[in-house]
């Protein structure tokens, strides 16, 4: 029988990750994310080994396999998250990932690697919407910004942990522990990776999720057409609700603009600021440091009930301005400084964007809303990765100095796109900015997706 969701008491950051159901979900996400990073690094190593002399091209195989499902399959994960038991969805996904990542130890060609990597990503796309849709039911609304900062830290803070783990595991074969497997050093990584997913599933199995009432179907649709109806309903919700639409599209377009910095990072270090490989690593460190500062800052701001949507737009503005400045500087020190601010703005925008959606989307639409967000984010990232390199070459030596560098120009264009996106996000909120009562908590009118925008004023 469905039970009403009781308001959870507000908690400190330490309490959030040590006590209660969210703590177990957070630790499950930590292990799951670390498993994802280890799987990515290990599959790239495996792809390079299988590719032989074409190693640089071969590593694109697992990357493409991970990006493609997000364009076509993520809507299914959103529909299931809104119609099926989310706890079961996450457990099944973790067990599936554990089994299939283990099967990578037996892959001996790039086709098999592509198929298994794609299946792994399908399970991830079933896991993510269910996890995001469950968070608001486990914590107090005032803790959402802190919670999203913690979740973001678990998702991306495990990047260096995964890199360190794969490095340590690469040393193990030198001591003869994996000779019996008769395979490359990444085999042990896949074994450890499978364990991380199983630990995640075991932790989720211990969580008691509040059961939210599902609206009974009154449209007379049969079971075969119900998924299509759910998909249309979810799209309608995102498209017709201005507040939700602003955040979803803002994050997607912002990532498209910001993605060029990731795609051209090494080229930027070498061609724009004259740095070597160590300089490129320094830029990555600056970006990560800035993101950590932004995440912590957003968590603090969220606890003070600031407008999440306004702070989101401001974060995009900071990111856009910083990217434009990054494109203009000529020294590695200047680049590190401005890229740190890029990270700060990105961290703020990400945390506040997710917090706004968590607090303003009704539970019955939450899975599909986050599925739409994930799909658009992946589309934006894939598009930026595909366009950045080509655009950089096309813009080389087209304009007079100092705009004769294509890498510099593309990063500037990306910054301009992010800046405009942030400006439009704030402009769309202009009518509510004058009302001091319109805090994040007061924007719950977004829970009704079928009101026209003018009815919400």
C-alpha cells in the first residue's frame, strides 16, 4: 500500500552521508561512479591494445558506445523510473553492470567491445533517472543543494580515485597475480569494477524508499500504447513549463558551449598558452579545483534558500565570461586562473540546476524530466566534441592576429554561447525577480505541468 512521504528533518553535511537512507544511496552512487570510471579507463586501455597500430582510432569505439545510447534510449529509463519500482530498477541495473563489465575480460575484438560497452551504458541509463527521481523523497527540501553537491562530488570526485585505482591495478601483473588469466592488466580492473557495482546494488537493497501514490490511468489506453503516452506526457511537461524548460535547455546548451573546452583542452595548452603536457595537467587541476569550489559554494547558498534558478543563470554567466577570458589570455598562469573560474561557474550551475528540478518537478514526472535532461546533456556534449576539432581547423588563419588561432576562436565562441544562454535564462525569470517571496521553496507551482505560463504568474 502506498504511504505518504513524510518531511525529512534537515541534516548537516556529515549526517547526510553517515545517517539515513540518503547516506546509503550516496555511498551506492560513490561505488557505482568509481566503477564507471574504472570501467571507462580499463576499456580505453583494452581498446588501445586491441587496436594495435590504430590505437588512437580504436579508443573511440568505447567512447562512441557510451555516448550513443544517451541519444536514443534514455527516454526508456525515464518512463520506467516513473512507472516501475525505482529500487528494483537500480538493483537490476547494478547487477547487470557487474555481470557485463566482468564479461569484458573475455572480449578479444573491437566489435565485442563496442557491444558490451553499449549494454553497460544502457544499464547506466536505467540507473540514473531512478536515482535522481528518488532523491527528493529521501531528504528535506532545504538540503537539496547540499545533497546535489554531494552527489556531484561522488560522481566526478571519483575520477581521480578511478584513475589511481587503474594505475595501482596495472602494477599487479608485475607480481604475477594475474598470469593465470592469460590476458592484459585491465582484466583485474574489470574484476574489481564488478565488485563495486555489486556493492552498490547491495547498499540500495537495504534502503526503504517511500512509496509515492501513482495516478491511475483514466485515458483507457492499453499497455502497448502506454509507454508512448508516458513519453509524450513527459515531453509535454518539460516543453510547457517555463521554469523547467529554462533549466533543462540551459544546462544542455551550456554544456554544448562548455564542451569545446574539454575537446580542445590539450590543443589550447599547446597552441594558445605554449604549455607542455604537464601544463595541460595543470589546467585540468585548475578546472577540478574550481568545480570543487563551485560545488561547495552552491551547497552553502542552497542552504540559505537563495533562488536556485537565478543562481543557476548566474553560474552560466560566470562560466561564459571566464571562457571568453580564457580564450584571450596568453600565459599558463592566466589560463589556470580563468579556468578555475570556469570550474566555479560550472559547479554552481550544475548543483543549482539539479536542485531546482528536484524541488519543482512532481514525483510522477521526475524520472522522465531527468531522462530528458540526461539525453540533452549527452547530445550537447557529443555535438561539441564532434564540432570543436573541425571548427578549430576551419578557423585557423582566417582572421587577423590575434584571432588567427582556431583553437582560441572556438573556445571564445563556446564562451559566448554559454554567456548568452545564462543571460536568456535570467531574462526568462525577469517577471518573478521583483517578488522577494519567490524563493526556491516558493516555486512549487511547477509541479502542475498543464498550466499555461501566464496562469503561473
